[in-house]
């Protein structure tokens, strides 16, 4: 169900998910969760991100600054949900790294990706005017597992 990134796509990345559609995106990410054998709380977190009214899911544009291993990629989708709903923190970067490793990204590459997003937050995004929201119970549970 996921699109292999080795084949060239002639669709602008930011518009790609509009063509795929929300239902197909979610089904593809659930399939990836099943295939990788992630714990139940990852499925729950993915469902929470997909069902949330706090962000425009169709504004999701994939893994920022890096090429997505598959399209769509659950760790980046969950990470965007956390960031775009005003819940970004050091714990969210640790969770992002853990999710990347669960989905087959090497620990070193996962460290580079999570460090890059943390630095982006430190040097840019923390200064943008955003409402800071409380974590959901599911996010608090996931952070407790780190």
C-alpha cells in the first residue's frame, strides 16, 4: 500500500497527500504498523493523530528536510501531529527517535533526524507564536515508556 520512494514521483511533495487522501494515508500507515509489529500504543497514537480536529491532516507534508523512506511514514506523521498541535518538547523528539528505530531507521540516522528537528525547534520554531497545549493522556503514556 505504501509508495516506494525509489520510483520518481512527479507530484509536488506538499500536494502529494491531497492526491492520496486521508483514508488511504491512514490505511497505509496502519499496514506499516502491522508489518513492523509495533506495540499497541503506536496504533493508538496514530489513530489519535488521524482523528484529531486540532490540526489540518492534509497539511502533512512528509518528513521535513529528508526523503521519506515510504509515503506516508508513520513516525513523521505522528511527529507532525505533536508539533502542529503545540505539544513539541524534548520528550517529543525522544519519542520521534524511538518511533524511527521501530520503523527500521538505523539508530544513528534516527539520532540525526531527531537532533535536527530539535535544533530546528531551538533556533526557529520556539519563537513562532503558537498556543502551547497540554499533552494528551496517550502522549503522557508514550513519554513514560522512554
